[in-house]
C-alpha cells in the first residue's frame, strides 16, 4: 500500500499529512481503485499471541465454483483481514470463438420422363411425367460459440485470535509476549531501583511482564540476576531479558543470552539495530550459537527497525528465518519517526508480515506525546489482531503515560487496516528479495540468492506463478507471497572472505558438494557495501547505558 500511495501522493506528503486527515480511509480507496481487489493474508498467534503478525502457519486460499446457464460463479475465500473482513465481486468478459463444424442440408431433385404412344385413331402422341424427391447431403460450415462470463466472489473473513503455530520453528511451551509489558533499561533509574516499587506500579497499571536489560554487546549487566527474576516471579510478573547486540563477537553475545535464560528469564529479546546491517554471517553465527544453548523451543523475539524497506542490508531473514526468533517486536516509535499511529502500523505491517512471525508492537513512552496517540496505539494493536504489546521505556515515561496505556479511545468511525504485503519486483534489492529468492530456490528454481531482483529472478517468479495458477506478472505480490510461504526455503550459509563481510561479489549461487548436499553457500552481496539505509529512528535506542545492581 505504501508504495502505491507514495507514487500517487508523493512520499514526503505521505509521511507529513496531519493526523485525522482521513488519509487512512483514502489509502484503502486508492488501492482499491488502482489495483482492484487484492487477497490479503492474516497471521494469528497459535499460542495466543501475535495477532496480525500471527503465528505463521502456511496460509491457504480456497476456491469453489458452480456453473449455470448464466455462467460460472467462482467463490474464493482468502485468509482473514482485520476485524471486519470484506467481500468483492468481479465479473469477467464473455468469450466468443468461431469453430468448424458440418451441417446437414436437404434439397429436392426433379425428374422428368417423356412417354410416346398412339391414340385410338392411330395418331402418334407424346407425354411428360415430372416427379420430385428429397436429397440429403453433409456440407462443411462454421459456428460461433459463446462462453458465459465467470463471476468471482472474493470473501475475506474477519480475523480470529488463533491459527496454527509456525511450522519452521519450534513452538514455545508458553508465550510470555502476551499482554502488556514495559521495558526496563537501567534499573537504578527505574523507580530508584526499588523492586517493590516496580511491582506495585506494574500491578496498578496492568503490566504483566517486564523486559530487563541483561547485556550490552559482550558486557554482562549485573542488574539482571536470578534473585531479581525470582522476586518478580513471586509477584506474578513475567520477566524477559533483552540484550543489545552489535555483531562484532556474535558467539559471546549468544552466550550472554543463554546466561540470562539460565538465570530464569521467561524469554529473550534481541535488540539488533544499525550495527547489524550487512552482518549476515554474524547474525547467522549468533542465532546458531544461541539455539544450540537454549534449544529450539525457548521463546526469542527480535526488536528491530520497523521499516524493512529502509534497511536493505539488515538480516531480517536470518533473525526471523528458520531457527531464528519466533516473535517480532518492531520498534514502532511513531513520534520519533515523525509520522502518525495509523501510518506506522500500515508501513510496519506491510513489510514485516512477509516473514510470517507474530508481531507484537513496541510503542514509545518518551518525549512529548498526546494521550490520544498513546491510546490510539493500543487500539490499533487490538484492531491488527495483536494480543500483546510493549512500551519503551519505564525510566523515561512520565507517570501520566502509565495511565494512558491502560485506556482505549472510542471506536474510530472510519479507518483502514492495511493487510496487503509489500510487493517486490525487478530492480528491487534488499532482504525481502533475499527472502523471496530463498523460497524460489527451495521451489526448485536455482537462482542466485544475492538480494538483487534481476531478470533471472523475474523469470523464476513468472514460472513459479504459472505453476501455481497465478497471474505470471513477475512481481512477488500478496498471492505470490502466500504461495511461496508453503515452500521450505533453501538453507543458506552466509560466509565472509578476508576481513570484510561486505566486499565479496555474489554473482552465482552454488550448491556445496554437488547434488548430494543441499546447503547453499553464498557470500554477502557486494551491493550491500553501497547500500544507503534510511534510519526512521533517531539513534540506536537502548545501546550502551550504565549497568548497576538493582537496589534491594
């Protein structure tokens, strides 16, 4: 949706339109007029979380048809959309064709017989006898055949709260991301480090989980301890650890994540930001090491940039791919970005839903904010189907903001919920292209996984679309993403050469060991070195800080 509106309205105008301008409604109308009805997809959290980003089971589209004298009526049921759903009807054109055939023709044949004789006087006479008989014959001809129009009724039901859990990653035994959570950066600045005060305030404002920083890069933060976890658990709070990672020593960072899990953390959140851009091998090392230590079922979330298309070289496909984080917590700081709540949701979801991980919005509670925008953020989380959200952060939030997060504004009269995933096409580059290429390779199209959407990728997309009875446009759109989601992506091993992780050109994909081994070996694409990311956030929020022990 964002790409279309950007072209129609201009990108800067799109971001700067004032709140309440009604553009959310306009967006849906523009899309409908420009593109026609598009199938949306929905992801619901199978274990009770994630709503719109949902659990990521393969999403299917079903169709049934009936044929009558007036034509074929095809009923298509697409995955759910928002809390209201939709229905559209499209009638095709009547088709005519001229085909050869034969026809039976009946004619008459007249026979005349002349007779001679004499009369009674002996005078010669003549007579004529005429007879007519039917004659049947077969002759070639043509006829025009008319095929009645096909009417397609596309029904998109409203989303429910549950769906099957992800198939490519182990399902956690419990989901600690449900409900309302608050991030804690520095304990000594959070209610003076008083755990009792934190517990009392959490209960007052309906906070059922806290995310406490446990490490920064390779440095352990002693404020996160087994004693702290035990005390908060006894008060009925869930406790998750979060670590800010840089990618310079990913194995050490993974070890520190494991240390937090060993100290009793209910989950681990990875705060990976600008330092991890173009560090695909480091991200893969971190994830592999972490999963080896904590196991596949331990709940892990990624808190990264919300706008995927602004960060072409960020390894979302590694952090959120097979074996990675089960949950996605994008930093949707609308005021810091300089946009509105509706637009931060629309832009974030159209990119992030493609990775098929439950989305738990992360909102901001610092800086000058209106109570209405905080309440609206909570409302949109609900309308997008999220059953959990968190807020950054405790030490920065005025007490009034705590009160605001407990409220929801009156139901909006008109607004648009964007469920259409971003499209990628020839000329695009970035992690979304990598994600598509990995799935295309898994579907049997042995193309380079280099993040560049060139002619070979476009040809593979067209062939894949024809195979799945989709319009062969060469554009990876919503329906094509849905079909790719049913494919197991190829296992990619990212590598480095020399000391630079961004200086090796990946022109061809090659399968290590020939046909006997299916691990694809790819270097980091050279274009990443030239990629210029736009940072929607101002600075790397959560990096650094002053670790201290919590007061007891």
